[in-house]
C-alpha cells in the first residue's frame, strides 16, 4: 500500500503540524506502507518557489500512485485540502487530522 502524506508547507502552519506528520510517517513506516511525499516530514523541507511547475508535476504523479492519503490539516492551506479532495474523488480513503 502506498500512502500520500500531506501537510501545509507554506502559509499559516499549525503549531504542531510537523510533529504530527512525523508521527504519522513513523507509524506508516512501521506498518510497512510505501510513503509518497515523504519530504513533508522533513523539518528542512521548503517548497521550491522558483519551480512550481516541477512540484505540481511531482505531486500529481504521487497522487496518481497513492492508494490512500494521510493529511495533517491544522494549518491554513488550500493545497492540502485540494490533495485530500483529489484522492477522495478517485475513491481513495483519506485520514485527515486537524
């Protein structure tokens, strides 16, 4: 099973957003799931503002691969909502906390 991880990485971030997604990342890894968009669990990750088309292409590819989604939604981000909605629209289960 491949799980897409999502959280706000720009805009207004939730106070424990990174901690929550890192806990989910560890649990999914222990479960043996394949993890897509692992970058959002990296405390040093910053989206590449200079190449948004490459990020969009990478996200689209990962969303197509995903069997399920795990989203941390305490921050204000339309991106995470879009990702969750996109997965739900394809009939994929999504776990969202926020």
